[in-house]
C-alpha cells in the first residue's frame, strides 16, 4: 500500500517562491499528468495559495488545451508554446498566445497576454516534458485511476467525445512512458484522494 503525505498548498507556494527562477526572471511550474486526473484543480488551488502569500499576486495559468489545434495536436503544439510564451519570458519580455476554441474549431483572434511574473503555471498533458526541464522550477505529476479519469471527462464533455478520448489516452500513455514524466517529476499528487482532508488547502503527495 502506497504511503501518502498530506501537504499544504501554502507550503508548496512558499517552496516555489524560495526556489531559483530558471525561465528568465520567472519560476516555471509545470503541472502534468493524464487527462481527467485533476491538473486544472491543482493548478487553480496552487495559484490561490501563491496569491495568498504576503506581497504575492495570483500567477498566470496557461492551459495547454488552449494551445492545441484540435485533437490531432495532442503533443505537437509545443513549438507554439515555446515561441509565444516561453521564449519571450526567457528573454525577460511578456508573451501572448491565441486561445483555441473547441466549439468554433479555430484559434480566436484576440491574444491572451502572459506578463513577466515571479511564477507561471503551465497545466496540461506533456507540460513537464523533457524539453521543458531546463526551464522548470517545479514539475508536478497528478495521477488518478483510469476509470475515474474517463468518467470525469465524459461527465464534463459528453459521451460523444469517447472515440477521440480513447485515442488521446493511448497517445498520452505512450508519451509518458517514453518521456518518463512521472519518474522525473519533483512532486507526484493523488488526484483521487480517499483520505479525508480539506481539499482547498491541502493535497496528497504520493511516493
């Protein structure tokens, strides 16, 4: 049986701010893991914790789903993130990207600004890939059982996405195995905790 440890988001936020910036003046936190594991929730709660620190501000959160050019762009979106967000911040300049509309199936014209801030959270499948590691202050991998992740996705987006979702799951499994993302993460988080705790303030760390 795996031993889990209850940790506070506030403690993790302080750890991030105390660590060195590696993306220019910005501390880049990547929140990775399979779809439906709870990455977006973890990112939002960590952002809240960072905003709650004395003198802190809420960091921008970039969701990689907003950068994908549809289902087929699962892993090949990275040059877009690099050119629009990471490269400018690395040079000390603000970035900006266009958000993809899954309803309209195209990128929206209005750019989403990404200012130079002490912390940037990037959340999504492959966010902590090998190409990002030299810039990362912290790599987080959020995990949950496959049946629960599938149920969450269907509840959120409807059963009509099942064919695409199954192909997506196969793609992310192959990527994580080749990239060894979980093994290289600084922090592995239980995205389906059964241990009672205050989920807004604490998360469960896995070995």
